[in-house]
C-alpha cells in the first residue's frame, strides 16, 4: 500500500547551492512555513540555510487534505467572540490576501474552486446560518446552499460555499516554493536533523516544525500539541462527484476529488480522539476503516483504497498560530501551531516571521505571540479543528 499520494508528484529539478558564508538565518523545517520564510528572506538578500530531517514537504505539508482555506482554524463566529469583530475581520482579510499570493506563485498547484463547509445535522445547520450572517456583515463572499446534489442531499441539510478557497496539491506547491527559494540563493539541506541550537552558526534561527517535536523550543516544547491526522486515497473514479474540497462535522471529516478522479478523505480523529494526540506517524485500523466506510457511503459503492497515510500537525488550545520570538531565547523565532489549518496560514506565517526578522512586523503578530502559551494557566483541548 502506497504512502501519501501527494509526494508521488514529480518533484521539479532544482538544486540549492551551498552558501559561501555563515547564514544570517537558519530555518529548521522545510515545509510550507520554512520554505515561505526562506523565500522572503532570500529575496530580501539575506543568507539563508534551511534544514530538514527529511525532505522538502515530507512532513505535514506533503501529507495533508489539500484544502487551501481562508481564515483561521476556528469558525468566523468564534474568531469574532475571541478576538473582537475588527481583529477577526483583519485576520480573515489577511489570509485572503495570502491566498491570492499563493495563486500567483503556485501555478497549477492551486485551483481556486472554492470550498463547501457542510452541516451534518440541523444543529450544525443553525450554526452555519449564524456564520454566514457574520461573514456577510463583514462583506466576505459566502453563499448558502441547501439543495445539495446527489448523495450529499440526503446526508447534509445545508452548506456554506466559500468562493475564495482552493484545492492545493500541497507537495507540488511547497516544492515550487523551495525551488524559488533556492533560485533566490537559499541553501536547502535535506536529511539533516538539527538536535542542538548551539550547532547553528547563524545570528537568527526560525523553528518551523509545526506539530513535529523538534526539541528546540525550550519551554514552548510540547505546548504546540503533536496531533495525528490520517487519510486515504481511492483509485481514480470514472465519475466526477466533488468539484471542490468538502468538509463537515466541525472539520472532523474532509474530502476532495483530485483532477485524476481519486477521492482523498481524512479525519475521523474523534473515533479515537485520545490515541490521536501523538507524534507517531502511523495509520490505525480504527480510523482507516472509518474513512473507508465513509467514502464508500459517499460514493454509493465499495471503493479500492490505493494510499493510506498519516501526518502530524500542531494543535494550540486557543486555535491561533504561534509566531514570534521564543521567550527567553533572543535569537530564536517560531512559526507554527496552525491547528490543522496550515496550508494558507503556514504560507502566511512563514512570510510574516520573515518580515518581522527584517524589521517590519505585521500588527497581527501581537495576537500570535508565543509568550501567551506560557501565561495561560489551564487549557481545554478544543474540539474544533480543520484536520
Ligand atoms: C492529515 C492532515 C491533514 C491536514 N489537512 C489540512 C488541510 O486540508 N488544509 C490545511 O490548511 N491544513 C491541513 N493540515 C495541516 C497542515 O498540513 C500543516 O499545518 C502544515 O503543513 C504545517 O506546515 P509546516 O511547514 O509548518 O510544518 P511541516 O510541513 O509539518 O514541516 C515540519 C518539518 O520540520 C522537520 N523537523 C522537525 N524537527 C526537526 C529538527 N529538529 N531538525 C530538522 N528538521 C526537523 C520535519 O521533518 C518536517 O518536515 C493537515 C495536517 C494533517 C496531518
């Protein structure tokens, strides 16, 4: 059985050149965050070296659901309650701008086909109606759908269609970012784990490892909680059933159909919630068979599964990214903790941490300050995530 479908994509032929001096910035992690950060810094003329224990995009960035969604990991209603209406709107607009930039950079790795956020029952339908209202009040494009086609109709009472969203081939996108960074002068060292910050001779270090425990974050280590997500891919189906990424049950179930006709589905973490708080990148029979049954039901017949895989993402109890200096370590920065919503946020936060290092921090970084994780006295594990 094959592993992640996305990484089978042909990698572009690129090679990074070794730096001829010590790096100004060392980046640990060559996923979407690290590569986005590297691109911005290298284009600004800094000497950048990226390290990854594996290869480019071989962490969650090449193992995810392929949803490129605007906004944060929480619903827009919760964002307004928690951050205030003005900041929530600023946060959502900020991610929309980054989605536009991803479309400019990504070529055919990103299709702006929108996304469908489904209600699994009447209670969730009521929640989505409130969400739609909130989005419209702030002039965000969003459309109500209560006549869903085919087998979706009997199962989901309604949905919100989000026009700006997209379907991303995440490994292809990140490899293109890596290629662009290398062309801008960044050195990328694959299969080189960093075990000790003291071994890095750069003035600044960025830890961009999201849910994978790096051992480099001092007191913050473990506060971005490693969480496993599992996925399957079917063989190509002859019929086109899903025109865009679909997700429901507060993001616990998500699926899309790729251009070659496969259905890729993930989620069902809640069928074994406790065992999924782990950094062990293994699939389990309970979740894999739940996914397989779910897809068979969606499609209306048993399906042949060709790929099964797992990945690790970083969950943060307040569902906000963690971006900024690591408390107590003046030269060390972190960008991660996207709570299963890291395709657009990883790209955005990688750029934002780079801009902050260049002396131009975005005001939103005050909301993402890592120090808040050390101040909170008790956290509840949230149930609302995207992966
Ligand atoms: C199954 C699943 C489905 C998901 N679906 C979606 C989705 O549809 N949409 C969405 O927006 N988000 C989704 N996510 C979340 C998203 O994939 C991640 O948030 C995002 O990819 C994080 O990117 P990153 O670059 O920060 O980290 P990663 O891509 O995880 O990269 C971190 C890298 O750090 C490296 N590393 C760790 N420690 C060290 C060290 N000490 N030295 C050197 N290298 C090290 C690792 O090898 C790894 O390659 C999903 C996640 C999973 C697991």
